[in-house]
């Protein structure tokens, strides 16, 4: 399991998460940031730093935000 960024990040892109990530697994997309699940070490630094509470462990994502799991995966498949 890795962390996933969800809808509150869309068009927000505050970037505090990038600043605290020790393994540089967060990349900027067109409308939001994304976390590379193959690099994420699940440290939680990004979750704590996010000013809009957009970051969840994949297993803890609210049901209405679950589509962001696939959005995140698709970002890194390209």
C-alpha cells in the first residue's frame, strides 16, 4: 500500500508534500500531484504536511475518493 492524493489537491497544488518527501516520490501532474506507489516508503510525511488533507493511505481512502487510486496508478503507467 502507498499513499494516494485525492480531490482536495485538484487545482490546489500547495506542494508542501513534495518538500517533505524523503524519497521524492511525488510528481506534479496537470491538475494535481501524484505519488509513485513503486517509490513511496509509506513514511506519512506527506500526509501530515498536506494543508488540504488530500492524502490517504490507499486502504483508508473514503469511498467517494476511491477513483483516485486508479487515477494515481494511470499517471505513472504513461
